[in-house]
C-alpha cells in the first residue's frame, strides 16, 4: 500500500492541486484508497476517500447503461431514429447508437451561455435553442455533450421519471452506490481553478445544469465511485447482462487526431484504451469547472482505479500510474485453470483445419475458444440453440454447427480434422488427385 500512497503524494506535490482523492478496486472490493489536501485548497477540512467531487462526464456512462437497460427490456432499439421517441428534435434521423458513440454529428455544446457555469434551462429551452448537426451523421467521431442531454431526455420519456431517478433506481441502488448524488453534500469539495502562473485559486460557481445535467452533473467520492470502476471491468451485478456489457465496450469510433496514432476509441457510452500490454482499458474521464475525474478499469486483470481532483488545471497521469503499479504487483496465477468440458465440447477439442490453415479448439467454462494459428486470432464461442455463436474477433455473432459428417461449418467455412480431408464435402470440391 505504501507504493500507492507515495504515488498519491508525488502527484499532489507535482501538480499543486488543492486535493486529490483516489481508490484502487479489484474484483468489486476496494484494495486501497487515499486522499491528500483540503476540500477548499486552504485551511479547511482534509479531503478523504469519501469526499464528494463532481465527476463530470463520467455521468454519461450511467446514462448510457440506463439506455442499454431500456434496450434489453425491449423499449427501444439502438437502430431507432431518435424521433421515434423524441419527435420534437430537429435531427430526427439520427439513430440512438450514434448518440451513444458520439458519431451523430450533433454540435458539441449548447447555443446559449457556457452551460457548465450557468443555470440550465429545461428540455423545451434546449431543444428550442436551434440545435443542429455540424457533421454528416455516422461519418466521424465528434464528442457531443448535447447528445447525452438528448439521451437523458430519452430515458425520462421512456421511464416516465427524471433521468436521475431512473439511474438511481435501476443502477445506483442495486449496486449499493447511494452516495452518488445529483447535488453536492454539505462536506463536498469546493470546485477550484488554479492560476497557471502561481498558486492563486478561483472558486468556480456551481448550478443545476437542467436539461444538460445528463452530460456531467453527478457527484461521488472515490471509494463510492470505485464500485463503478468494477462495473467498467465487467462486474455488473444484476444491473446489466455480461453480453450487454461486452457489447458496450467494443471500440466503435476512433478518436482520430492528425499525426497521432489513435490512443482511445468510443464504445456505447464508454471510452476504450489499448492498455499497456496487460489488456484493454475501459472507463471515462470527467471535467467540469473546478473538477477533474477519471475512472478506468482493466477487465482482463480485474483492477480498476478512480482519481478525483478539485482543480480544473492540474491532473497528471496518476490514474494510469496507479493502475500500472497495481497490475505489476498482481500475484494471481497466470496459468489458465483446467476446464472440464461438456461431453459435446470434449468431442470437439483438438486440432482442426480450414483448408490447409491450422486451428485449435480449447474448452472454456461456457463453451470453447477457436484459435487461428496463422493469424494469431482467437474467438470465443458459447451455446446458441443447436450450435454455437462467436462472441468476438472475426467470428463475433457468427454461428458454428457440427455437420453430420463430423466437420464444422463456421459461417460457411468448413473445418475438418485433416487438411482438406477427402472424407468431408468441401465447397467447390477437391482436386481428384488430392494432395500430390
């Protein structure tokens, strides 16, 4: 734990931030937490891992999960035009999925005053303010705070309650996250801006954002938000199915920047990073005047991290360094435990060939992996009726069935136990001379 304390102190000394609060979580349990500094940047109360900070755009991930819960209930489809549910929007052709992935082309900010520092109006004010598309829908990633205000309104219309009450009932209470609130508690950190040239501070105003609140209004402490980092790692409790979580964290839109290799991508509400060699990372950042926040998890290792700061300007890469240190200290066995395959899977385990290309089939707890030895590509398969369905890589969503002759039919590809086995009917037939 001392190593994590040292990283926290080093960040505070390097940044001069008013306060920094952080927590590391693993498999749903807080592994470490700490805080340094004071809630007002001067001589006020000391910050703790329970101190509330405004978490900004991390709010969007809660809204996105509630949208997906509605989809799973059959209340909407991701391909739905938004005007199917919100007929008053002037960009009705945009599908729900594009709003979740920031590919709708919708403008980034509102048409009024800076919404993050001024009182917000209601939905009628927002939708009547002349919102417009600035890009052709589906052609590029363009981060849109307004887009998540629209999604928050979608939740309200379908749930017939406020977006926050829907999130509280469907997500926060089932996960035990009752300390995540729409407004700050009496002991919350003060939002501060730090002068770039010296140590002077400016207190930032805080107002209810109204219709824009789904884009960044929530407050939470580091230990409280650690449960959400576990959620980002795949520990969704009873709130969301594993298959829907998996769907949400597929990189769908690259955040492209000229001259810079892509460093992050957008999924259905979540951000995805390539990671440092131990697996992809999933999460979101948050920035509101006076606050910075980060929640990132590594699903493959089970680690997650939260860092909260009441300072607009100064936040280094503490979250990444904490997560890197945690994964380096990970002492869990790396060997894959032996799996007792189901009888029908046991019959399939072993070597296969797609024409001359070698494949290897290995049992898992709920199905099997099929690995392409030449392309170094592995797909997971789970039961689907009388066959199997792929979960990822090239064969995601595709079906595999066992043919009467014992060969495998995978999305029209035929796999046999021997390269172009003459006992198996292959599309296009085989040269009558066989291998010669």
